[in-house]
C-alpha cells in the first residue's frame, strides 16, 4: 500500500495540550454553565494565607506531551501520525529524581502498524464515522486520547503520597491529587467574586469553590505565585487555578498548595512561561521532548520513506 505525505503546515493542528478551551468569549468552567451555579466551599470570601508546612513524600509530578508529525493518505483515508509521551518526577528523601518516561508513536486512523525505518506507528482507529469536515478534529482528539491514556497508565504505577498533574484533574487514583491550570480561558467565578483575583498577593489564595466537570465534583481555588520585581505584568501573571476531587481534607490540601507551588515557581530568565511553569515540570517537559526525538530527524525519515505530495 502506497502512502503519501500531505504538504501541510502542521503547527496549527497542535492545541495547547492540557489547557482549557480557547475562546475570545466568556467560557464558564462549570457544567452548569451559569454564574448562579457558583458554590463557595469556604466563607468569608477573601484572600487567605497559611503557615508553611512540609511537603508530603513521595510527591509526584506527572505531565505529558503530544506532537503531530505528519498527515498522510493512501488515497482512501487520512491518517495523522504523531508522538505522545508521559513522564513523572518524584520528590522523596529531600531530592527530586526523574522516573523512566514512556513514549509511543501512533497513527490515528491506521488499521495496522506502520513501519517507517526506525519509526513504528501503532494503529489507533477512529471512533465512529467521520465526515471530511470534522476528520481533522477527530484525528487530533485521537492523539490527545493516546496521550491521556499514557499519562493515566503511568499515574497508576505511582503509589502513596501526593500526585500533582499539569492541567485539570482527569486521572483517577487512590490518594490525593492536585491539578494546576496555568492559563485562564474559562471563567469559574461570578463577577463580584472574580474581583478578588487581581488583589491576591504572592502566597495568597482564594477560598475554595465547587467545580463540576464530566460528572466529577471538584474543589478549586486560585493562588498567586511569587513574581520578579521588574517589568509590567497583566493581572493574571503568576495566577494558578488549582483543583482536587471533592473528598478528603480539602482545607489541608489548599493550604499545602501555598507551601508547594510558590516554592517551585520558575523565573523568566530560564523559562518564558514563568512563574506558572513549575521547575520540575519544565525539566520533565525538556526530557520528554528529548525522548520524542528531533522534529527535523523525524521529518527526514518520513520524507525518505513516504515522499511528498
């Protein structure tokens, strides 16, 4: 069977990864989708601080990456070739160490494995029948599904302690989980409560409030990371939204987050996404990118085996 590469700029196919919905309009984050659904879990509504507490051990940080590598066709169907990776950093006995990352290459829409030199793309069939107008969206969703599956499988091997994930909490595990969201496209607070956000100082958080998503109930709160003194910054600089399943000692987790996240904030000299891109996650992302291989090398292998179109 002859496959051909599509001459296509692929960067626009790659979304923000674990971020929230992109939209120029107001997007409500809760399933109810209306300001009236706001439900605070702590009163009164105002900035909160907490005394420093030791980090729990083991403390895990999990993140993943996805990358579109090619769009190909055999004349009757389109296939999106991509690479997904997941990894973890663990803090234990006072030190951070990297656990062995997992990397897969997948072909969304493939019916059997595709061997291209040293690259092997596992088949990832499309779910349901897709028309031409939503085929690319379905292909991208398949790639995101593959990444989420890899992250979930990795998280399932991490026992005990606290798990911190870059993005919303979607993984299910026994034991506490904190998810943190760096960009704020969705609105979770009514206007009068949202007015507190630009007033938060480094090391402060909002009270907790309830979030419902995909049948899951979570507690969420915003906190402010430390900011370098130089430069002019928008109000959302250094702002994280943190969430955790609505169970266990929520207040203790919210207070712990004020000891954890500010201490791990990155600096803009080393990371353009500072301070929200936490230091262990930034290092993990760089290692995952290295394990996925160079884009240029992969592109040359694909061009050598598939030609162009």
